[in-house]
């Protein structure tokens, strides 16, 4: 059985999840040949935990790609504003990649990545891990098979709990210039899933966003440990250390960082607190989607009504209720999944990525054009929010021409 020579650009939380799953699934058949991170300490820790003494360590991804052009695969997961350059360079060298979502932090960078991909022979697995979960695969299948009939409305939301919310205040995720804002960073997954479930394109959008709660409060902060609110604030790492159940946010405990206790009110983030959008799709399907930071737990729910019934899904409990037309008692579908993060998707996506390295005809669940669509839709929602207008989404159509 063959060995896979892999490179990792960025040694942060996401690539650590991938490395851990790959090691568990493929053992020594995974050769971590080269890694790169501008934070030397993060790279060294990654090397010790997942690599071997000969794993090459770089601070500059250009050197990694130049020196390791024959890698079987490259996992690219730096912050969003740093996706473009390594992705384009990997595609120019025909290297197969697992490229993290969102495609990039602005439309121009997204389009340049898509152009480079179109010119390349690289196969790409986009980091849309929720596409690989039994929960969303079941919903996509049920809708595709006509269980709810013709879809008329879809409502979905994502509410981030204290831990996931805190990374939007305490890390690079707090800056629009790095993330492309809250909707893109947190919910390009959800927009992609909505596109996949409906199988048709969005045609116009309107949106409202607010940034009015996580604002400076005099006398609080600047660090939890010296704050007057440290015993009561939902974001207090002092309180978390005493009371926090690390399973509470469905396996997001890789984001619990007790050493980073910046005040979530008195930091200098500029992403939205919350945002709601109405999106009209082809065929008259009406979609509403909301995201909010600062909920009590992490939650994703979806509610789809069609001509034959209604489907209500709760990702946190892995439960789907289906109400056939004219019945009060739902069919109760309990979804089982592998014991890995993101509702089991984390281990399925790594297997799919490895399969893509062996199979030249491999088509990923979420293609690069899907990532482009979800990103362009997020940017358009943000533009509609800022302009206070209903905007058409006609440019999505050109995306179909991009190869699978
Ligand atoms: N698919 C998912 O569900 C999912 C989940 C989490 C994160 N992500 C995505 O993964 C990416 C990384 O997120 P994360 O949570 O790992 O962030 P993180 O902050 O934990 O890690 C980012 C790492 O990138 C490193 N870095 C910064 N600049 C670099 C550069 N020029 N070259 C190499 N490394 C550099 C940092 O030092 C850090 O170690 C983001 O795009 C995020 O949206 C996806």
C-alpha cells in the first residue's frame, strides 16, 4: 500500500485537526514531508506531534512549494486573506490540494484562484466539511429524492456559542480585512449547503447586519483575569477554567484558549455581531438565513418546506424531523456518525482527500466552483447590507463554466 507525501501550509487549529485524523486513519502511510508556518513555535509543535525528524520546516510557503514540487498533496489552511498566493502557486505546479474555506477574503482574490485552478491540472478538495457529514448528506438526498416535494421556503441559522464567538473577538477572525467579515468566514459553509440542497442559483438578495453589542465598555477588561466581570461574563476564561464543560460546543474545544483572554468588548474587532439575509432563488424558492455571535451554545438548524412536507433539522442533536403533508406526527430520523468533529465530517473529508490523490477522475463533494459561488453570494449579501438595497446575483451564472 502506498505512502502519501504531504505538505501543510499553516500549523494552526484546522491543519492540526486534519493531521490528527490522517494519522489516525492512515498511520505511517502518511508522510508529513514538509510544513510551513510563520510562527516557528507552532510549526515545531506540529512537527513533534505529527511529523518525524526529517519533516522539513519552512516559514515561507514559496520555499516549501519550490522545494517539494512532487508532493502528493498539500493542505492549505492559513487565515483567509492568505489563501490566494499558496493556492495559486500550488495550482501552477499541478499539486493536488485540500484548500480551506472560504475560497478567499474578497471577490478579486476568489476570482484569481478560480482562474489559476482553471488553467491547472490540480485536483482540489474544498474544506466544506459539512458536505461530508451524514446529517447534511441525508438532507440533500431527501430533498433531491423529492421527499418534501417542490421546495418553497428554507430557513436556516447558525448561532455561535461563547467559545466560537470569542475567536471572532480575540484572533485574526475579528478583522474584516483578514476574514472578509462574519457571514463569509462563519457561514460560507451554510450558503454552500443551501446552494447544494436547492440545486438552483440565487437570483437576488437583501441583508441586514448589526455591530452594536460587542463594543467597548468602560471599566471592563482589558484581560479577563483583571476584569471586574470575570466571575460572570460568558466569555471569561477565568470562569471557563472553573466551570466550562469542554464538550459543550460540539467538539470545538480546539478553540478553547485560556491564554488568550482579551476582553471581547474592549478589543478592536470590526466584524458584524449578527446578520440576516433574504435570498430569492430560481424557481421562486425563498430563503432566510441568520448568523449571530454570542449565543449560549453552538447551534445550526434548518427548516425546509415544500409541496409534500416539511423537514426540520438540528445539527447539534443530529436529528431530522420530517412532517409529511397532512400529518401531525413526524418521522424522527436520528443520524449516526463517526466519532470525529463537525458531525463526523472531519474524518470523511480527509478520506475523500486521500482518495482524490489516487483517482484522476475524482470529483469532490464541494468543488472549487461551489466555493466560488458561496463566497460571491456572501460578498453580495454584505454589499446589499451596506447599500441597504435588494441586489441581483446574476454573476453567479458565469461560475458554472469552471471545471469540476
Ligand atoms: N472547514 C472548517 O470547518 C474550518 C474550521 C476552522 C478553520 N477553517 C479555516 O482554516 C483556516 C485557518 O483557520 P484556523 O482555525 O486553523 O486558524 P488558526 O489561527 O488556528 O491558525 C492559523 C495559522 O496560520 C499561521 N499563519 C499565518 N500566516 C501564515 C503564513 N503566511 N504562512 C503560513 N502560516 C501562516 C498562523 O501562525 C497560525 O498558526 C481559515 O481559513 C479558516 O476559515 C475551516
